């Protein structure tokens, strides 16, 4: 009987090690978009263009603040990014953030960074983590902003 218990215990241990190793070399994919908030609205509007070629990074640090992971990527023609992150980061602080914009819309905003939870121990089965949208502002305001903001009733008119 002891041999049977030991056998099943060994099988259970191997299964647990297999699950841990399956996630150890596994990639997560942090996805999002970068756009130009040309009306300073704080959210994308119908006239907010994507920013192709913007650089976005994902960084993970341990509790002492030591960098454990860093990867950056440029956005595609639609302002989209898809950054691969290796391994589990359950106990690490991970964040996605904008690094630079190649356009005149290049002033960072409050929506240019956000936390990313890169673990499978949080109830999310997918390897995909979405963040953003991230925004830059321009020094100039788009000429259609007043009309666009009126569509959203930003000015509180009660018609």
C-alpha cells in the first residue's frame, strides 16, 4: 500500500512540476493602441488619429525596484502594439508605457502608462493582456474639436 501511495504522490508531483514549467518559458502578449488626443479630451474621439511608429515598452520590477524585464516595440500603421513578455511575473510590478512619438503629437498625457498583470494565477486563461489606449497630445488643437466635443455634450448644454 505504501508503494502505491508513493507512486501516486510521485505522479502528482511530476504533474505539478509540469504545470510550473509550462508557464516558466511561456510568453504573455501585451496589446494596446497609441493615439493622438488632439482635442485634449482624455479619451479617443472620431478625429483622434493613431500614432504609427510610437515606441511603447513593458517593464517588470521586483519588490526592491530591480528591473527584471524590459522590452519595447514600435506601433504599426494603426497605432497598435503587441509586446511579448517571457515568463510569469506574479510577484512583480509590471507596467506598459509610452516611450516616444515620432510625430508632432508628442506631449505625454496622464493616459500614457498603465499596470499589466502578467500571471496565470489570476483567473485569466488567455496569454493576451490588453492595456491603454495610450495618448499623446499636440501643442495645437484640431480645428474640429469644438464640434466633436459638442457631439459628446461636453459643455453641458441641455437641448
